[in-house]
């Protein structure tokens, strides 16, 4: 069976309980919740029973412990997570605005996970993996970019594959060298998983069909466009397929796209049809939004099967 690797930020999320615009006044908070886009992704993969690992760093603090315990419990290989007793685990303070958008205050670049590197032990772990999943949000520091690109080179040299979710936020796009790093990753990508208008980030096309054709012509094997509650679409050189989302009550959308991606990648790697992979991924994203906290809605395969059955009934 394939083993999936991701590299990037592990952090805690602390959420304002009242809606508003930012954190310029005192507001009630709840948390910490284990978080970080690659951590949510790999936690969902682990919960499906998919062999997987993450390379990252946390501080020797309670926030780091919260993440280590969750990831290990859900089946993730955490041997690639270094604990730095002198550093602080990353954090994200989140406040929902009345329109459903979010305001963030991140501490990533200057936290423990801002100094990820591949030493000899980490390189051996990369060699055990046959697939690398890259989150655009993880290209936030030179050492992390260097580590991700090195891992891609090792896995590709062994005949492995790469999936890429741009997962871009305005705060991250300001990082020096971000655009160049994104393009380098895209050139090695087999499976591309943009959300909405992210499809057009790397193309000159103005329509979806033209953008998909341009990406597939560049060497990407498959494109999956995530559309949130509206569902998702799959494209490859010989097929195009769209499925609607599952109607559920949204409580917290954070992490839904990461759960969708982890589920699709796990099914895709293990030979599922595009329809089956899309259906299970959509179910995974739907269940994620029904729970408060970024990792709290991660699902087992049995839970997804039961959810799909109930929805169809």
C-alpha cells in the first residue's frame, strides 16, 4: 500500500466565539484545537487507515502535545515531528465575520515549524513514502520549501507521485518567493486540487474548460476542482465528472477542504474510480463542516460509508 507524506505547519487554532472583524478588542476565545492544513490532511488520511506520515516541528509545550497525541491516535506516523524544547508551537487565532469569511492572526514563520529541515533521519522517512502531498500554505519559509522540494525529488526518483492543493490565503501570498515555489511544485504535480478560482492561478485561460485543458497539457494527470457545498469536479485526459455536495448544516468549514483532499488522494492512490473517490471525498468534506474545530470532523471509512448510505436513503 502507498504511504503518503506531507511536510509543513502544525499549529493550534484558537477561535473567537463571537463573530466580528479581527482581534482589536478583547473577545471570548475557545481552544486550543489541533490544526494546520497539512496536519488536518494527514490526520484524515490516517483516520481512513491509510499509511501516512508528516514531517514538521512543534515546541515542547502543551500546544505541541495536543497535536502529537491527536495525530498518533488517528494512525499517523509522527516519527518525523521534531519536538524543540526551546521553541513555541505555531498558532492561528481565528474570528468569523458575519458574512462567513474569516480573519486570521498566524504565528507560523517564527514558530517551531518555521525551521523544518530534512536531516538524515527525515530523509530516510521520505524514502519510505511513495506519494507527497503539498499544501501551498506550507511554502512559508525557505527551509520548508527546500525540504518539500527535496522530498518531491526523492519520491519522484523512486517512481512516486505528487498531489498539490494551492490552499492559498492572502497572509501567505505575501511570503517572499512564494510564487516561484508554487510554480516549481506545480511542475512536478500529478494530481492538482484547487478550490474555485485557484484553478486560474497558474493558467492564462479565462474559462474553466480552457484552464483544465492547459493544466492537463502541462503534464498533470488529473485535476479536481473543489466547489465547497456545491460539490466537486474531476478531469483527466479522457474523462470529466461532476458530483454535487451533500446537504448538511454547516457549523465550522475550517479543515473541510483538507479532509476532502486527504480522502480523494487516499482513494485515488488505491485504485478507486473517479466517481467513488469524489463521492467519498465529498462526504468527508461534508462531515467535517458539521463539527466545530478543524480536525474534529475527520472520518473513518465506516463513518463515511454510513453517512453516504443515510444521505442516499
